């Protein structure tokens, strides 16, 4: 709880710091702020508490999710190198402040106990993301991404709100714990039938945010058009927060309405896996491929929603962490390469601009390959264990066909992730040594090392979750 | 005993749900069929107002003020969204002199 | 006139003006119809005994938000009716989706066991300022404070996006 207050104050002070200090200082201060807020988050560990009229609940699960979100924000801030250097990004302090505020929204979404906190948290996160997506003001692609994201985002909010309203009409409460009690104690037949529509509309609203098929159509365009650093932010933080909210609602309070949502959720999960993986195969642009890959990873996560094993929560946390670490590295290398290539080739984000990266930049090539291996789920990386835990949880609940499909689709995934590795190591190309700032390099290696350590000793983190 | 307003005695709650559903679907129709960004945006406002009306109806029928408080929050959030949304639309108009979202198709390869 | 007739008349008016919002060619007409829809919804709030909500709805929605819309439209000078680029096929698909959703919703709501009205426990003061204020600043204190963060983000964001950078054209 204190982390939220601290982050809001830090965000405001960040804006003031922008008057006097250059970008470098603000970046370091923002990193410091995030470390402090992570420490404050940890201080609530093992104290299950309700705050502010029972609206905000801190549990160990919510603390773990908030830590993953703040860790992702930490790396995004560490990888932000372009702000303040060119004409377009002349206001670095504002961007860092908005990022801190959006982390507040994300934390609210993982630890709400009242529908309104979910709604306000989602809106803080979304409004911040609309601004950040459009922050490359004179770039038409960024403009287009911003308007698409904005219109789709508010459209989705409408669905979520209509769902919340119908559930309120049926249960007369906005409190998550109250709704859960009412739903478990009343027979579903005696509930008003619009309750089920409400539940489905809430699920649809959140599925839009995690970009599950068939609600994913905005994702590739928005991810491609947004500045890469904010695509990194979207594909890690927004996704983790929305999925955590979805998981808490669906497998928590709507758990007793299992029969209403289980078939749609399976269908959506399988469709997401197929659409995400198959479309990713055909992409020429690494950024677009990563967008489709994030859709397919949403599919794996949605698979777990219905498996009510005790270990499921920790599997989801492990998966989110491994996915975050790998995605952040992939986008970071993409930032460096596309910046280098932007003056040389027409489409700097394509696979072809990665060709021959290993020759003069062995470090970058290694980091990129390890992140690709982790996303593909190759053993000895974190991604393998993430997929393994999810599949075994789902399998032990006798959900056979979706798991088989998921395994097949992760085999398809290997193909397009290896396309990146092949371009880096085997194709011939001319890339000179790319200058990497120290902080950037440290963050890059920290993530890569994290991926490997998690891959070799999964129990190290799994025992904490 | 306090008197119950006549409307609550004579009009069943179902009517309000239907009215709001109809308003909500008109909003969806607008979002899906129009291309002018500002009109799409107005259709989204219609959807939010359908939600507001339904919340107020539930709140009055159940005598529970939290529903009406939720409406305030939706209004506040809508205001914030409008500010950002119109800023995005102004930004786009500066660049392409149009607000037809069909013109923006750079990303569709 | 009976009150139920007033209700049906008002609802028909609401739906009609809402339809006009999405059908008019000219954005300015759309805005005016939308303002009219908001007034109709405010009238519904009065019928529901939610007077404060009615006042807020007119002040915030019809007063502030719609004026913002009008300003932006005036700034763009959209007098000329630009033909829309959306194909009739997408329009048809959109109508089918919305229509299906409406039919499903109404079909489900029709056969319904709505919770019974409250009877004796009914409180006609629910929608009054005093009552709402107590709840807003008591139970809902946390979201009330959080909305300030949202406004802050929106304010910073709108300035960031709307501000003219050096060398940029001024419309």
C-alpha cells in the first residue's frame, strides 16, 4: 500500500526534477525511486491486510505480481536511452513521471478488492499508455497507433463497465469478497440471468487488454507503431497487470460459475495460440513478430485460468517473470539495432537488419539469442520451466486437448524464434560495433543472467512464489 | 415508512436494463460503422452513458448509494479520457489534416 | 398523463436522439444530438430520484465534455462533409454484430427473475447530496484520491501531446 503512495509522490517530484536536471540524472533517480517502492512493497510481505475501507488487499500473491511489474518498469527505465537526445523527446521528466504513475495503476489492478479500484487502476494504466504510445508526435505510425489504441481501449472499458454493472445488479455489491460469498452461497438458477452476461462481458473486457484472439486485432498495429521502448512497457506491464486481474476475478470469485465461462475461455485460449503463433511465422518485422509472440504467450497464460491447482498461482508468476525478462531483452536489442540501421536501410525493424550482428557485437547477439531461446521454451532457460509448469498444472486437471495444441504451437514457435537467431549468427551482413551505454549494458546482462539462473535453478524462485 | 417514487412502483427494473442495453448497442453500432474519429468517440460516450443510466437505476431501486458514486467515477474517468483523446485527435489533425481513421493505414503493410 | 407513459416517451426520445448521433453526417449535428441525449438521460435521473446525479450529468457531460468536443470540431473547421471511407460491407458487419448483441441481451433479460423491490427498506434520500457525500468521502476515499492521479496523468499527457513543438506547424 505504501508503495502506491510513494510512487505517486515520486512521480510528482520527478516532474519538478525535470526543471533542473538533465535526462541522465532523472533516469538514475527514477531507478532509485523504483528500488525504494519495491522495498516498500516487500515490507508488506506475509501481512495479509485490507486497506482503506476494504478496497485494497495485499496478499503475498499480489505482492509478487507488483514486484514483477516494478521489476519490468525498472528495466524499461534502464533501457530508455533516446529521450532528451533528439527533437521529438524533449521532455524526459514527463515520460518518466507518467511511467511511474502507470505503475501505480498496474499495482492497483493486481491488488484490488473492489470493482472501482480495478476500474480506476485500469484507466490510470490505459490513459498513461495512450499518451506514451502517441509520444512520437510527428511520426504518423505512432499517431495511428495512439488513436487505434485509444479508441479500442475506451471501447473495451465500456464492455468492462457494462459487465461490472450487471454483476452489481445481480449481487448488489461491488466488493470482490462479497460478490464471491454471494455467488458461492446462492444457487446459480436463482440468480438473475443477466449475471452471466455480466461475467462474460467482464471477461471479454479484460481479454481485450491481454490481447487474446479474437480481440487481438489492434495489438500488432499498436505494438508496431508505438516507440519501441513503450512497446516493451506495454507487452510486459500492461499484459501482466491485466492478466493478474483476469485471473483473480475468473478463478477467484467467478470460480463457482465455472460452467458459464469455461468453454469460451478454452476456445479463446486455443484460438489465441493458433492465431498468435501462425501469424508470427509470416512476419518480416521483428517488432511485429514480437507482438504476435506476445499474443501467443497470452494464450498459454489463459490456459491456466481454469486449472485450479494450488501450484497454479506460482506457475503463473514464474511464467510472467520469465516472459518479462526475455521480452525486455528482445526489445532492448531491437532498440539498439533499429537505431543503428535507421539511417542505413528502409525498414530497420526487419529480420534482415539483424543479419551479421554476431560478427562485431558478440555480446548483443548472445543476449538476443538467449532471450529468443527462452521465449521459444528451450531447456536451460527460464521460458522452458515456465511452459513446463503451466502444461503440467493444466494436464493434471485432465485438460488434454488444449495442452496438446499448446505443445504443438510451441513447436511452431521454435521456428520463428530461431529465424532471429539464424539471422544473427548465420547470415552475412555488415554491422559495425554498436555503442552501448553502461547502464543499458548492465541491465541487458542482468536480464540475460536472470533468464539463465531461473532456467538452471527454477526452485530458487518457485519456492518464493 | 418513506414513500417510494411512482416510477419505481410502476416501471419494472427490466425496462431499464433493456433501455440501457439498447443504448449500449447503439454505441457499439456507432463505433463499428463510423470512420470519423470524433463520431466514434461520441459513440463510446453513448456506451458509457448507457452504463451510467443502468447503474443509477440499480442504485435507486436497491436504495444503495454506491451505485451512484460509481457513476461519478465513470464521469470523472470519461472527462480524463476525453482530454487525452482529443489531444491525440488534435495531434493527428496537425499531421494529416484529416480525422478519418481510414486515412491512417500506414501499419497495414 | 400517467408516469409510465412519460417514461416510455422519454425512453423513445433517448434512443432516437442516440441513433441520430451515430447517423448524422455532420459532426456538429452529432454533438448537438449527443447533448440532447444527455438531457434525456438527466430526465431519467430525475425520475429515478437521483437529483444530484442529474445536476452533475448536465454540468459535467453536457456542459464540459461536449463543449470540449465542439471546440475541437470548430478548430478543425469540418464544414465540408468529407465522404466516409468505410465500405458498406464493414458497415453491414458492424450492424449485424451490434444487432445480435442487442437481441441476445434482450432475450436474456426478458425471462428474468429480478430481485424483488425493497418495500419498507426503501430510502428515498439515497440520491441526495448529503447521503452521497457521506459515502464518497468515507467508504470511497481511496478511489477518490486515485482519480486525482488519473487527472494528473491526463493533464500532463494532454499538454505533452497537444503542445506545439519547435518548428511544428500551427494548424
